[in-house]
C-alpha cells in the first residue's frame, strides 16, 4: 500500500530545507557558503585532531582558526565539531593506554614511586600535546564568543574547548589507570612531605609536580588520599616525638611544627593560586582547622594509651596530663579515656597479685591525675567505681588506710600528702543552691555523681565504705597495737596522731582512743605504786576492758613460778584498788629470761609461750610437741610451734625429728648449707605478738549470730544477691549491720565452704 504526502506537507518540508540550506550557505549565491563552511570545518577539525607525540602539531594562523570557529558558531556546528574531536580522542586512547600499562608494569615489579612520577610527567605531555589551545593564550582569540542557540549565554572559545577537552581527557585517563596507581600515587605524594633523613631515596618534588597533579585532575580525584597522607605523617611524627615524654608539654610544639613545616606544604594542594599569605590563610581556614583537630586527636589517643603509666609517674607527668586536658576540650574522647583506663586497671591493678597498699597508692594517683584532666570529677567518678568496689571486698583495705593516716606505712610512703590541709570528712548534705560558687552537673555526669562527688583524698578513701564507723574501729585497733608495742613510755606520737584524727573524724569518734591513751599513762603510775609497796619482776599494762578493742584470746597454763609472780602482783593491785580485779592475758607480752647452759648464758626477751617451754625443758632435755601441749593446758598447736621456733632460732633448742626437740647444752656450729636459717636473728618482733582483733574480724563475729537467718533464706529462696539478703536481715531482731559488714561475713563464710558466690549471687554450698 502506498501513500502520498499532501501538498501542504510537501510545501512545509521544502520551506524547512530551503531555510537550512540558506543557513549553511550563509545566504550566499550558489554553494559558495557551503564551500566556506566546508573549509572552516576542515580547519577546525584538523586543529583539534589528537596526534601521537611523535607527530608534531602543525602551525596554524590564529586568525584563520578564529574565523573557522566563527563560521561554525554562526551555523551552530561548534558543538558538533567538539563532539567529533572527543570521538577522535577516544579512538586514539590506545596510545596512552599502552604507555600506562608499561609504566605500571614496571612499578608493580619495583614499587619505586619514581616510576609513578615519570608516568605523571608522561601523561602531562599527552595532555599538552592534545590540548587544542596549548600553544595559544587567551589573547589570541579575545573577541570570539560562541552560542549554540539563541537562548544560551555566549561563551568564550577557549573556555568551551578547554572544559570539554579537560573533562574528556581526565575521564579517559581514570578509565585506564589500574588500582595499583592509587597506592603508588600515595607514596609519591608522601615523598613530597617535609621529611628529612630517612626519605633520601624517595623522589623530591617541587611545586611543578603539583601543577602536573592539577593538570591531570589528580588532586580533586584523590583528595581523600592526599589528606590521608597528611594525617598519617602527622600521626607518625607525633608518636615518634611525644611517645613516653611526659615531663614537658608537647601540644604547643606540635602546633608550631604544623605551622612551620606542614602549612607551607599544605598550601600546594589546598591553596593553589594564593597570591599572599593572607589569601592562603583564608583558603585554608577549613583545612587548617581540620588538621589541628587531627593533631589534638592523635596526641589525645597517644596519651590515652599511656594513661596508666602516666598515673604511675605522677607528678612528673603533670605536663602531659595538662596536654591531655586541652586535647579533650578539642576532641570528644572522654568515653575512650574512661574505657581505656578501666581496662588497664582491671588488667594491671585489680587482681589478687597486687598488694592492697599498691592499689591504694595507684588509686590516690588516679584521683590526683584525673582532677588535673577533669576538675569537675566526672571522669574520676566513672573510673573509680570498679576500684572502690574491689577495695571494698579486700579485707585489709581499711587497715592500710588507717595505718597511713597514723603514719604507720610499711614502706615509708604515704597516701596523703603532708602538705595537704587537715579538713573534716566531707558530709553529703543537701546542696545549697544559693551559693555563688554552685555549678550544675556536667552533661556526661551519672545519676549519682552529685551524691558521690568526692572531696579531699582522705574523704575519698573513707567514702569507699558507707559508714566511717569501720574506720574509727580500725583506728582503735591500730592504736591499741601501737600502744602495746611502746616500751619506753613515750606516747607523744600517738597523742599527736589522735589530735590530727580528731580534725578529720570529730572528737566524739576519738573519745575511746583518748581513754586508751590515758590507760597507758595510768598503768605506769599504778605499776610504780605497786613496785614501791613490794618490788616485782612483773610490769604489766593494765587496760580498761570496756574501752579497748577485743583482744585475741589464747590462754594457756603458765609455769608455777610465773603464776606465783602474777598472783603476788594481783594481791598488791587489789589492795591498792579494792573495787577492781585483774584478768591476765598470759599469752601477750614478753618475758626476759636468763638461760644458763653448759658453754654459754643467754639473756633474751621471748613471748610467754617460749618462756613456759624453757621452764619445761629445765625438767628434761627432750620433749615432743604433743607432750608440751599436754603440759601447757589450753593452747593450740600453732602457738606452741611458734614458741619452739623462737627458741630454735636462738640456738637453745634443736629439732631432731619431726615435732621432737632437744635442748642444746653445747652450741653447734652454724650450718654452711645453702638456705640454712641463721640462729642470730632477734628472738621475736613485737609485731608478731598476738594483738587486737581487726575491725573486720569483730564485725564478722557480730554478724555470725545471724547465720541461721541467712541459712534459712538461702535454703528456701535459693540464689539471692547481697542487697536482698541485707533487706531481709533487717527484719531480724537487733540487726543493725551495714551491707559492707554483711559482705565481709559472707566472704568469710565462702572461704569456710558454707556458701558459693557467682556473678553477685549467693547460694548454699551443698
């Protein structure tokens, strides 16, 4: 079936054809306009044609080129010519691709960044060779403005050609570069950094290298890679310079290094075209802030990883802590600091192998250090919680703290600085919101931060426990032991300690201690009176039973001569104080004895148990431990063994067989065998004497009466947490113990095998 166009359609097509022909022919007679257009097309196409580097570009008259593009612009064929040029570029792409493969193959074999530099230079040569206007500046075509349609704004010829060419060339280059190029380019960029000695073998590039990078669009494409090079260089330099150096502030020096060394380098990629330093500063304002942030973050991460050792080294590490404080204001890494320090404490501090004194010393250092880093105390509150809970479960924590408060530290170190002012313990009263110094809680403070906010060091240590009563009781125990150990009658040191502790704990809490101190002076006065009435070899210490801590029990039968001396002294005391009676603690104190043997005479101070053993050996030369126990009455085997050990060390006795001892009438030569114990050490230290029960021991004894209630709970209810046991025990008659005291007793019950604890839950051990 055939169809024919209507006359109207044919007329419309003919008009359009004539109009197009007229435009192409420039309204000239014949086809002269078409000939001019054809010539202009040829000149423009040849001018834009990409050529191999071995083929030189022909020289063109700029005026002719301009006229040719003018003709094409008027006929709206400029973009068609450009598209044809881009197609030619795509067809010639294999020339560049072949060279890229050769260079990258060499680089992958050697990992030499100089090959990447050679490749970049070669690509710049291709870029300049194919750039249509590479040999012409903008003044060559100043008045040529082109528009593809009447509605488009006119554009300069140079701008149109350059933009299209640059985009197309970059696109082709990126499509043929292998993934390994980014790795090599990163090394190449790193080689331009201001690194000295160890980079001598790397390529040293100047500003012209960065011009090549910009020409190929590498700076924009690999912007994040260039930034990562800078980040890594900053991180490496800071770690190399600052690691382990805590005695001086480093942050200011790092910022000066950035200004002098890194900023000039950073102007190359980030401030291209800046005419002066002020203009460069404006262009790099955002970049500079970002890299300063990175400096603070790297230093903060470094100091965070070293925080435990910095605390150990305090106060020498105070400058580093001040740097950390400034970095934390710039970088939000507070939670990371808390997490890191808590992990380090758990791994290196809170374990059975660490001594309680060392844990307390580190805890005090943590308090001081974190107050430098975070004065409000939020970080300290979050870090200290596991330490406080661990110390609360240690049986000797209170004793260590109290011993330090009265200046009885074992290693000569003190938890409390002598220069710190003496202040009363901080009380947790209701806040005074009218106080002009009141401040709201920090944003990251916990719900109990205000209630548990610590004061001075002593208040912080005492606040480990809910009540200060335990500390007061332990003070009484320690003072009792110290008073009993005084042999010269000088109690000024203890009196001074009591006055100091009154400031912290209050006078009411230390009244019992004053009674104990008065007992010691009264005891000397009473002894002087008794001795004046009837001289005696016995010089007892007489104490008030109701005001002293419970003394450790350990009675045994004294030898007859010692008992006679005690009874005679007791009669004289009763005559002096008819309303009072002496109850002897025969296992405590020392006895000065004179032992006459065949070849020597010894005068030594020994405990009463050892004196009783010596008297028994005066009856016969050999005794077994069981025989001695039978003769001495109510006494346990460890006490007898300890008394025998004292005499063995003095060279008075010798163990011939297990638990069988012989009197050494004639001294034996010291053993020369490795590991032999010399017999020259002192008889006994006063610290080894039986003393007062610790506060924990007393509290455990008091809680023991409620074991039946606890046993019934665990039998009927199964697993129970400690706080639930505490709540239910409050219904028991007369129960007024704290949860810490209950925890001490439960730990003692666990050691005895009565209960089992797992994940904070307690059950009976069946």
